């Protein structure tokens, strides 16, 4: 089992993970630290637990929005597959644009 040290809001944490997942956990730790830092700049140092809670809630909100987009894309793709061939091309192009938007949002998170 791997061990990773991550830093969040100036504090160091040891986190266990599966072997080979160390880089991923470090990257996730950096994302969390960035989110906590942004919240701390907006509301101040309101306590570590509250900052972590707010960061978790905002990240969960991002994830829920992305999942909703994915569900809508799946429904639209199913509709495009079941619809007439002429409509499918336009639907697929629209889906491709929406997927790119979702991917950009997730990469920026």
C-alpha cells in the first residue's frame, strides 16, 4: 500500500492509497489545496474543518453538474441513435460540442 504526503492550506497530511496511485492522489491533493486556498481568500481563514467542508461542497457541486451534463448527453445520444439518419449528424455535432465543454470544465476543476 502506497503512502502520499499532501499539503492542504499549509498543513501536511499522510494519505494511504493503492500502489501506483500515488501521483493521482498527489494531483487530487493539489486540486483540493487550490480550492481551499481560493475559498480562504474569499471568506478568510474560518477554520480548517469549515474550509475543507466548503471545498468539498463546491467540488461535489461541480461533480453533480458534470454528471447531469453526462446524463443529458447520454439521453441525447440515445435519441440521436434512435432518430432519423439526417437528424443524427446534427445531434452528434451538438453532442461533440457539449462534450468538449464538459471536458474543459472538468480539466479546469
